[in-house]
């Protein structure tokens, strides 16, 4: 039953991403319904989604809940100037997920709670991946127990993050194609006027 519930949740999240893409929403708009569904599937009030803006070297917070309440998004962070963020992104690029089962493991990595948030006891960060490119991260936190996340949780969250990455990369390519077609059409119209 638990496996079936997990698969249903997975399909619902994939469906939410696909509906957002079909509705031509960008990831900032898709993050809310997907994040809400992830919190439901994992039965947690503690989830964040970050988006990696590789072109500008920034990490943006798109979704942020703690104890079931939305919390303010942090300002975009420079990947190069924030050593801890860079370390985490580098590990996510290499391993595709980072699991910290205890507060001691978090402290050993140099982690501490963001201003205005609480320490968690367990944390699972999974890369949103398209091909070999890390687009962002989904972070689950458990404030009640250590060793909260199982191999099944890791596998499910990695599958969902991968599905999100593929859908978002597809949406980006569709948007780029649409923009190129609009530019080409505008250029053709200008040339038509000049020729006239």
C-alpha cells in the first residue's frame, strides 16, 4: 500500500509539472503546485525548492515551507561567493543527492539554519537534473527525528526531481523555439516592408 501510494503521488507530481508546462507556466509558477504535492506525498511541512541560474551564477528560492507554514524566500545567492552553497551544489552535481541524517552531520559540513528558521534533525537534498545538468534542488527537512529518510524516499525524490528536470528542460526548449520563431517572423515582416 505504501509503494502504491508513493507511485500515485509520483504520478500526481509528474502530472502537475506537465500541466504547468502545457499551460506555458515557467518554473516559478510550477514550483507552488509541485511543492504542495511533494509535501503531501512525503507527509511533511518542511520543504524547499531552489533554482540554479547558471548564466548569472545565482541560486533562487522558489518554494519554502517550514512547520507547514510558508516562510519568506531568501534573496538570490551568488554561487561563487557563498562557500557553503557552492560546496552543496558541487556535491549535488557529483552525487545527485546529499543526505544528512543528523544535526552533527550538518554541522560537520558547515551547515546552519538560515536566518529565521529552525535546525532540522534530518535533511535530504536532491538535484533537479536534466541530462547531466543540475537545474535546482529539492530539500526535505525533518525537525522531529534523525535518520528520517529511507532509500525508498531517496529513490522516489530522485525520480520526481528527474521528471521535473526533463519537463522544465522541454519547456525551456519550447520557449526558446517560440521566441526564435517570433524573431524570425518579425524580421521577415521588416524585410517585407523594406522591399515594398
